């Protein structure tokens, strides 16, 4: 009789642990799914912004629709270079955000960082960054990219 009670208590404990484990697993999965959806939503918004920038690269005359965006740009070539650099920045912003939310590996993100350091040394990229026109970016990304650009501009040594 005592062995039967011990068996029942043990089975109830195992059953309770299994239920608790299942709930914990479900919570972790829900959190991971939510994080992935957050990154997907962010990526989609930046992708749409990318498309608007692409239209201005392909058709520079459209850039003047928002006069503030082009007030410091004096030719179609400058408009194209400005928005092409912004497109590159958009792609990097997606990589940065995904990495920040642990959806992109360090090694892959670091390859982006190396490439962005190279781009940051380019005159057209420097002009784009210095241009006071609005650049819609995540605030933390703007801080990150400013530091990255400033460190890339410093002489090595």
C-alpha cells in the first residue's frame, strides 16, 4: 500500500514537472516567435523605405518631391549617389537590427561591419552622412553608425 502511494506521488510529481516544463518551453517558443516577428516587421518597414530610395536613384527628378531631401544636392548624380548610399545604409540597418535581436550571427554581422567601414571612407558616403537632410533611422542605429563612420575616418595606427 505504501509503495502504491509512493508510486502515485512520484507519477504526480513527474506529471507536474512535465506540465511545468511544457509551459516553460511554450513561453520560450512564444518569446522567440515574437522576437522574430519584431525583426520581420522592422525589416519590412526598412525595405519599403529602401524602395522609395531606389525610386530616387532610378529617377532623380522624383527626389525633389520632398525639397528638404535635396536642398544640398546640386545634380542628378549627387541625388543618385546620396540615395544609393542611403539604400546601402538601409540594408545595414536591417542587419544591425537583426543582430541586435540575436537573429543574425556575429560572424555574418561582422562581415557587414567590415564592409560598412570601407564604405564609410568613401567620399560619397561621407557627403551623405554629413548632409543635414532627414535620414529615417532607428535612434540607436544612428548612434551606432555615427560612431562607426567616425572610427572609419580615423587614420589607422
